[in-house]
C-alpha cells in the first residue's frame, strides 16, 4: 500500500505557477495511489507524463528539469489534473531523495539514462525509462546486473511489447503459420536532411548546461544546437539508427522470440545534415542463434510518408510472409502473394501503444509482477544498434559473447 499524504517539500516556484495552482482543490487520493517523479520534461517526457496521469490513482508528485522552459511547461501541464501540485526540482538526485515518490519516469537525453536508472534503483524507486536504454554495451551489462540485484520494477519504453498488434503477430509466428523464418526485413523512412536552420538554434530560457552535459565530455560555452539535436550527435546518442532501431529490433525480437545477437554488421552513407556527425542512411544486419537474420534499413533522406506507412517489418517464411506495420498486419501465402490471406488491424491503434505500456508498468508497480519490457529486453534491443555503430566505426563484423556479456575482439 502506498502513502497518500504529501509531506509538503516544495521548492520555490516561479510566480506563473502560483495563480494557476492555487485554484485547484485537493481531493483525497485512493489508497493505492502511486506518486510519480518526472526526470526530463521535454516534449516526450511531458507527453508520457500525461499518459501516466490517465490513471486515476496516480499523482505527479515532482518534476525535474535543467531547462527552465521545459520545467515550467511540464508543471503547468501536470497541474491541469485536479489535485496535482508537483514539487519542482532542478537536480534529479534531490527528487530521488524524496521519500514520498514511489516511481520515476526518466525521459532525459540518452546519455543520462544509465546513470539515472542506477541512481533511481539505489534510491528504491520503480523506474519507467524511455528508450534507448543506454549508450554503450558496457552500460547495458551494468544495468542488467543491477536489475538482477534489485526488487524494483523497471520498464523500458518500447511500447510494441504491450501492443495488441505485435502480440498477435508473435502468436501467429509461434503457431507456424509462416513456416520457417530465416530472414526479417525491416525499414523506416523519413527525411530530416532538408529541415534547414542548422546553427540558428537558440535557447528560450535558462539552461544548466553543466548538469545537462553530465557524464559526457565537457563543451564550453553552452551549445544550443547540440541541446536541440543531441539525438544525432555521437557523444550524446547513437544517431537515428539507434533512436528508431531500438524500437524495430525489439519488435523483431518479440515477433521471433529471439535472444541476443551473435554478430552485427552495418553499412552507412555519410551524414548530409549540416552539423550532424551520425549518418541518416544505415543498414544493420544482425545474426541470431535462432538461425535467422534481422536486416534493418533506415533512410532519413527519403520522401516523407504518412506515419501509418513509414515503417514496415516483413518476415519471410517458407510457407508465408508476414507484413506488420504500425496499424495492421497482413499474411501472404505461397503462390497467393497478390491477395492477403489474413489481414488484422489493431483494435487499439498505435497511438494507444504507449497507454498500454504505461498501464502495464503501473499494474506491475502495484502487483510486483515483471513488466513486458524489463531492462534485459531493453538492452537486448539497443545492443544491436550499438554493435552496428561499432561496426561502422571499426569497419568489421562485431561479435557478441552472450555468455561473457562482452564484445568479442
């Protein structure tokens, strides 16, 4: 059972919050209330926070960010839910030390994930962390070992694990409808090359640049371009191939009931977006001990597609092929590939996948059951893309020793 009263540890708020929150009438919280702390309140963090708030027995008790505009926006958004008056934090360790916070949502840039997850577990908090789980194989091994030693609940934000379409697809593969599958071909298409405005990025308020950089090498002075585009900077993230590839390879692992890869090879073009040092066109091929290949092609220099059509996975069986995208899957039988023999649309729709994933986490916080995307599976997915980036850097096939949990020389 969770405590329901807030001890009143509120940091000084900006005046814009006072008028908006004072009108809110506090209501009694249910006895199974989960008090959530949010670490990283940018666009994704604030959105996922709003999904958490759909649970009537959840209260956002604290929000932490080092960029004032994000912090202000998230506190205002959280306060729209009756009875919510989150404490404001500007250092995540202060939030983790709050005894009334049971669980945390970590939605910071990728380079902070591993350190914050470890600190949250040490503080006794349950954790929902956005993908990718970590930046390096070494971080991933450390996180998986920490998971073995903790009783805390950890959910990595790979929502396909809770999505009805993918769960139904995995059952179809398992029952032998496709026959033997030796290759999965996946692609993701979009375009960011022509966005422009590379070095015109600016900050709209105060940023604690030293805290934001955290565990990576220091750059002085603050660089608004890096702050706005960290996903595509190698010091802070794995580039677009990791940002989207963690989702795709996790989907492949779920559909194929696969474990860690045994080897990964990658090829890529050069970066074409000014200021980025990671490529937008990459092909990653993973070899699995289950005797199949997973091939992922990402091209963010392509034409733009409607969201429902921008990503597809094709499982090539010797009896049939499964095409599974965001909203539906279709099965094409041998000698009848012009018309789908099976077509299934998601009852929930892809926009509900995050809702389902968050609710699974909250259910597990209450029951102490294992969630659908624990740390081990989060690492397994991102490891493929990490090995892919190592393959690009070293120009060779990268092997993974699952028994020893290390990259082979």
